[in-house]
């Protein structure tokens, strides 16, 4: 328990320091509106990718349905804040999106985790996300294929930053708890875990539901910040983009997810001036990184004061 709190304290110190650093850079003019938009996008991607990493990296379940839960949060916020344009309305819409995502994730998880795993599970979750997107595409309240626009902008970079911190603390604390150890036991060997008395379906479902809830939070932030959404924003490519961040950072590493989201966010922004060549260069960079670092940028390494002390201690001895 003591080491767990030290780990959380490491993250808290990093987060508080990061907040004041960004605020100082904005005040002196180093960070302009363009870079601020990039930081918001990176923050939303971090929330999405850490939730997916919980499902894939820690519970060992291959899901491609993350964009569907993101869509639930986005449309909940868009619909409610257009009628209740206030901070309270934004919080209510986010809560509604999370609750709806939890219910739908529980239904999908209960129906799939009992019988499916691996590639079959990925296809099932992808199908579920497409069902969500097509339902949204055909509802009058969601604006159909045209989507919704003129959504009140009730989200700014401090809002995104705080929610990145909150979701990260919740996820890391869950992973390092007794429940998290049960989830990792299921990932390592489901049969052995079940033989030890662990309810494997329960813990796989718990990871899936928690990951879906964080995706709904990211969707709410996405809708409120961009002020316009459509069903096409939440297709298969969005789920794959989130998966790329998880794999690039290191499956099973929350720190790696942060690093990958930042690297890809900066890379995408820098390549904006290359026009049509942007995606080609982006893809080549991804291929090169995966060739020379197949385990991801950080593998399964995690940031903590203890790990940093050990790392630098090894350097001094060498």
C-alpha cells in the first residue's frame, strides 16, 4: 500500500509541475492558440489511449470498439449543452455520457466475454461500435449524418488537463490495487487465474467498462472543444488511431501511452505544412519506430520516483 501511494505521488508531482509549466509558457507567449489546440488534442488522446491500454495491455482483451464509447460521450454533451449551456450542463452531460457508456459496455461485455477472445472479440467490439455509430446516424435528435454544430465551448485546456490527471490517477490506482492484480493474472493465464478462484469474466468486464467510461469522458471533451461533431468522426479509423498510440507507447505501460500520444500529437502538428505528404511521412515514421523498437517506445516501463532512482543509480555505477 505504501509503495502504491508513492507511485501515485510521483504522478501527482509530475501533473502539478506540468500544469504550472504550461500556464507559465502561455503567460509569456511561448504557447499560442495553435499550440494550445495541439495540447488539448493530445490530452483527449491520452484519456482515450490510457482507457484502451487498460483493456488491451492490462486485461489482455483485444478491443476495437473505443470510438463507439467516445461517440456516446460526445453526443450526450452536444445534445445536453445545446439546451443547457453552462458549466453545470457540461458536467451533467459528461455524467450522462459516462453512465450510458457504462450500461452499453456492460451489455456488450456480458454478451461477448463469455464466449469470445482474441481476434473474434476484436471483431465483435468493432461491430458493436459500428452499431452505435449507425444508430446515431439515423436518429433525429443527433442530427443524423450531418451531425451537430454550434455546440457551446465549455471546455478549455485546464479542463482537459485536470481530467487527464483524474482519469490517470483512477486508472493507475486501479491497476496497482488488488483488483488490478486480478486483471493482470487473467491476462497472463486465464485458465490458471480461474483455477485460483478469480472470476475471469467479472474482471475482464470491469476493465472493459472502465475503459469505455474514460472514452466517454474524452468524447465529451472532444465535442465541447471542437463545437461540431458527426458520425463520421467515430468510425473504425478513430479506434485504430487510439490503438496505434497504445502499441507505439508500449502495451501495458501508462507512461508509454503518455509519451506516444505526445510524440504523435507533435508529429502530426509539425507535418501539417507538408499537405498530402503528411500521412505518408507519418506512416513511415511509425513503421521505422516499430521496426527498431517493436515493444513500443517504453516497453512496459512505468514512471515513478523509485524507477527513476534505480535507473540513474545504474548509470552512475556503470
